[in-house]
C-alpha cells in the first residue's frame, strides 16, 4: 500500500511541476498579451497586471528619456518577457549588449502606481515620465562603467493626465538570456508592496524551513552519533537554505546588502553543488548495498573540484572571460544532472529491492529532482517557476522526516516488541480475570442462594451447629463475592459507567461509623473520623466513592499494628482533598507509585493475605470521577493517601433530574389506568439483564396493563416465548454475558416478523447498530434512556401491526371457506356417490382426500405457522385428487418432486397457487389442461414451481397482483408469506393464451 502511495505521490509531484512550469512560463502558448504596439490601457486597478506584450525597443542604445522624442530612430516591437539574444550576434562574448524599452500606460485615474521587475538581465535603470524611478546594477555600454546585479526590485511613479511613460535601460554582458526575461507587474503602489512582501515571506519560509530542519536533524545526530546519513542530510538542508537565500528574492541582500554580484554568483554555484554532494552522500550512506563506492567516489571528486573553483571568485570569472557563459551553464547542468540520475538509480534500485523505508525516499528524491530540473530550466531559459519550490519543499520535508522517523522506529524495534509483549500479557491478564470472575459468579450465586434458603429454614429447622456452619458459609461466600468483583474491577478492559453527582461527605462519615463495628480492628488501633461537618459536596458516584474509601481504609488497617487511622477532608481551591493517614509501618518513597499497580505488593512488607488489587481499583475509579490519588509516606512513620475530587459549587443539592423523572412517570401512570383493560393482557416476554432500571420498566409495563414475563438468558427466553404464547418479545441488547442479537436471530428462525414482533432496547447513539438490529430481525428499536411514552407508542404500533395481520389471515380463512361452494360440494359428492356403486375403494379414497382437504382448510392454527414440505404436499395431493375426480381426463398433472428436500415453509403456500392454476387457468379451457408441480434443489435453495398451460394473464393484471390491486387471495396470501421470509423469492411469469408459472425459492435452513 505504501509503495503504491509513494508512486502516486511521485507521479503527482512530476505532473504538478510540469504543469506549473508550462503555466508560469512565458513560452506558454496561451500567454495573454496586454501590451499592444507599446501601449497599455489599465481598465481596473483592483488586480495586478502583467505588462506582457509588444514593447517599443531601441537596440544597442541607452537613450535618455529627454532625447527619445527627438530621436530619429524608429523602434522595433519586442515581446516582453523574452530574451533578446537573437538581436545580437557579437563574436566577442564579452561585448556588452544594451537596449532601451519604452511603454506608454493609460490609467483610469491619476495617482501613485508601482512596478515589480522580476528579472532584467543583468543591469537596469528605470525612468517614469522622464524621472529616474529605480533600477539595479549600472547599465552602460562602457565596460568600465558597467556593473551587473540581479534580483527583483520595485519602482514607483505618479501618472500625469492619466498617462505614464516607462523607459527602461537594460544591459547585459557575458551571459545569455539578456533583456526583460520575466513579467513586470503593474498596479497600485500598495498592491505592489504587498505582493513583494508575500513573495519574500514565501521564500523566507522555505529558507527557514530548510535551516530549522537541518538544525533538528543535526541535534538528533549529535545525541547518538551512529547514523552518518543524518549528518549528511542536515548538511544538505543547510546548503539548500543558503542556496535558496541567493535565488529569486535574494534574501541574502537583507543580511549583506553590499555583497557584490560576483561573490553572490560564487555562493550560488558553490552551495548548489554542495547540496547535491551532501544528498549524494546521504543516498550512498543510506543505501550502501544499492550504490557503487567507485561511482560515488568519482562523482564526489568532480563535485568537490567544481566547488573549489566556483568558490574562488577571481578564478571563476577568469574562466568566464575565456569560455562563453552558455558553455559554463551546460557543464553545470550536465554534472548536476548526472549526479541526479545516479541518485535516482540508487533510489529506484532500493525501491525495486523493497528496502525498508525506500518509499519515503522515492517521493523525496522525485521532489528534489523536479526542483533541480526546474531550476535548470529557469537558469537556461529564464522561465519563472512560480511557487513550485514551496510545494516541492513541503513534499520532500514530509517524506524525509517520515523516513528518518521510520529509521528511528527500526532502531527501537526491540523495545517496541517488548512493549507489545507486555501489552499482550496485560490483555491476557485482563481476559483471565474476566473469565475467572465470570466462571466463579454462577456457582457462587447458587451457593449463596441455597445457603440462604437453608439459613432461613425453608427446608426445615436447623440446630445451632448447623446454623453456625451455614453462617460461616454465608460469610465466606460474601468474601468470595467481593473478591470476584474486585477481580473484574482490576481488569483494565472493563468499562465502568459512573453516575457523577454531588455527594455529601456525610456518606463517608456514616460509612466510617459502620466500619468501626464491621471491621476487625486491633484494640491498639483507632479509626477516627475527622471530617468537618461544613464541607462542600464532591462530584462523584456515591457507591464508587464508598468502595474507594473502603479499599484505602482496608489497606491502612492491614499495615497498622497500633496507633490510629484518621480520615479528614479540606478544601483546596475548586477541589476537596480527602486524606486517610495511618501510623503504620510506612514505606520507602520508591514504592509510592508502584503500590497503585495491579497485583503489586511491596516485598517483605506485609504478612497479610491481600492480593494487591484494592489500591489499583481505587486509582482507576478516582480517575473515572475526574480526580487524582497519590501517596506520601516514610518508612516506619506511617503513610498518607490523598484523594482529590472536584468540589460542588452549590450549597444545597437536589437531584432535579431524578425528581422530574419520577414526577413525569407518576403523572403518566395516572393517565393510563383507564386503558389498562384494553390490552386484554397481552403477553410480553422481557429478556434483559437483572438491573434496577429493567425492574422499573417491568413495573411500568405491568402498570400499563400488559402481562410481563421476565427472562435473563437466551435459553429461558426462548422457552418462555413458547411457554406463555408470547405476543411480543422485548430484548435488552445487554443481556448479561449473552448476546441479545443472538437471541433475536434464534427467535427469527422460528417466528416471522408478523408472528412475533421484537422490540430491541440498546444504549448506542449511532445509526449503524440500529440498522444492524433491524437486519437481524428486530421490528423496532429504542435507545436508552428509555422514554416511556415512546416505548408505549412503539408497543402499540407493533401490536396493531400484528392484529392487522391476524385479521388478514382470518379474512383469508373466511374466503377459503367461502370457496367450498355448494356447487363444489354437490359435484364432488355426486361423483363420490356414483363411484360408490361402481368402485367402493375409489369412493372411500375420495372421501379421505376430501377429509384431508377440509381439515387443512379449516385448521386455523396452521394458517400462520411454519410446516414441513411433506405436510404442505399432503394438502396439495388431496386437493388435486378431488379435482381429478371432478374433471377427469380434462386435468393432467405432472409431478417432479425431489423427496430428499426437507424444508420448512409457511402453511398454505403451495395449495392456493395450485388451486389458482386449476380454477383460473386450466378450468377456463374447453379442452382442459396440464398442471406441473416441481420441487427441486437449486444451489443452496429449494425451488418450487407451479406451472399451467391455461389461459394466462396480461402484464397489467400481473402488475395489479403484485401491487395488491387485485383481491385474488390465492395469490396475495402466498406472495406475502414468502416475502416475509429472509432470502426467499417469489416470481410470477405469465403470458396470455400460453399459461402461468410461479417460481418460489426457499432457503434450505429454516
């Protein structure tokens, strides 16, 4: 995945660089020319304009503005920006090229306007309306007076009569690409100043970024000094920061304003070569197996030689006097390009060999290479590369930072593996604690229940000795129960839901008072309550706070042989500190943090039977209550444990939420007694965990007139659904240690959605679990906390649905009974009477078929249940046998039944379809017809096909059947039943004059 991402990002970087260069280039075919024949008309001063187009140009002359009007020379029109090399063909490459640009600008209103010249090579002077406005270097035809200097500069001038005449003297020597080679921006003075500041900020960000990154990596290297590639990378970033400061905005002028152009050029060439050299060493030291020592060595030597001579300014310009600049530039790009290609070869080879972390380097190298290529194009063709360096810098910085972080991650892999092993062991410990406590809970609950029954004399009176033993059993059972609960609490994977409310400290005082009588304190130890009466309440869970205090007190009692255990409280700003101090044996300061770890016990510190979980549980609970807990002790002088909890700011506390909830419920219950009798004691099975809230819901539903049966596990819930013939099932998703969803799925294998509505109760606020609950067979879902009105509304809605379906089935039964018309009975009975004279056995068979037909037709209890395929086929066979007697040779029946298929399907699914085929298909034809009934296995489903060659039906009538507009019960009833079954399908195919086919697929597992 990372490899694909790195390739995608690399392609993206290359594409972005190419597109940006084309867009920013003055060679762009779509370049807008605003200047026409030396004139520019500014229509709006809102945006900055590029003065691109045809400028007046006077080659080989630097004409004074005053003499320009009187000059007899006609100008040529030269496109700007563009190099003027084609206008000069001097054999002496050191001869000065010079020329004068002229532009007339018409502005909408007079005022101060500004210009930003990006690059006028290699010296320039600007005049606006005849007055000198700025420039850089000293343009002159005289070699002694000529002085080159490059960089962007601003110049300003006022318009006169809405006109501005701009004259630029430009001169170039010993360098290709002379003239105005980049666009000149024009606009209001403030806009120009702002734009220039933004450009400087951008380049400053890049420069500072490289510099900061180099310092960070250098700091990392000197901390360990084992990874030389980090040193080389830091040197590369530093070289890049210096090089960028000499480019474009020439930020180096801010620190060295008087630096000469020759020295600046030496710095540029020197640091670009240094950057490449250090990046080469970085790539070689990182991927030694993929690089060649010899090639790296020879390239390094060439780069060092080049750095040496370009850094010596007199030597550099002596070479320039001998060799044209263009050849120097080609040699520069050739050397650096060769090194770039070699670096890319190393990286691609490492990438192909899947070296760890090479994905990051690939992206960084592509970014760096694109940056170098862009600079090379700018150097040779003077194409503005815009903000490409910022983008490439960010990509390269992120990639290399990720790579260096990745390498550091590998260096600590052993520690990471150990940490993971510890986490695994901790998880195993948590699972062990949970499973052990769960396994102990059930037998402990049975043990406590039976011992309680014996103790109460439910099974007969006990003598004193027997009662003593039972009491000891009860006491031991309670200790085990507390230990089991502590084991669950000690597991960090258990989530605890606390109810944080203002809790008065009186509850602690009351608990201390009780503990004095309950705990077996030595006679030499006193438990003292020193909590002031007028103390603010704390924000906590009352029951959890009591458990925390008990655990701390129990720990103090265990380690205090004599003296006192004192509990006190005091307010500190917005919190309350509860201190429990003892005069016991104390501990060394190195154990103050460890005593809060699970199962930790100070070596040789205690002879008591504790297992070291009380304080760890207390710490967890205190943090859940948004508090803190810490210990302070000295060996032999006792210890103090302090609990810090948020203080309640109110003086008096009243649980308004609880009061409002109770009041609303009481008001609601007053409104319902009149409706209690209307439910006819609907049976509801409530499968839920045994909690107080669920008990309250149970009471609430009973008060609303429903008969409630409670179940606390899947098995008994299923049994009670059938035992009480439940009308509805309510399932709490948190069904103890079992799954409410599994119970729902189990029920749905037996009952349809309309047969037994299921309402689920869950605590989630997310939509996905709600949808999941619907997919597994729940009719409705309601989230906690349960709104009573919403609950009753959903229950009524589900019962209304169920009653509606029941009524529909009842109506269907009445319809089927109505189909047993006197005409049908008359014809059938006459046929049977006739047979009795001719063949008594056939008459007896006919009566048996008629009896089976009537039994199935009139047995209402089967109309909404699932039956086996054998039962359904018994009814079908009896019906067809009767119809065969009636129609004789006019009815042909083809059977294609796979006897191995054993599925469950809704009662009265196939027979009505067969009856439809006989009554509305075959019987309508004078010559009779044929009915084919097929039941075969198709994949993992059973396919049932009822087909006739009767009169068929039109598409319009088929659509009416599907939409329920046609009241043909023999179709609607099976169609509806099949659609209620998950993964079942129902398909109707019919053509007028050719017959009808119904195809049903049913899942094998029912």
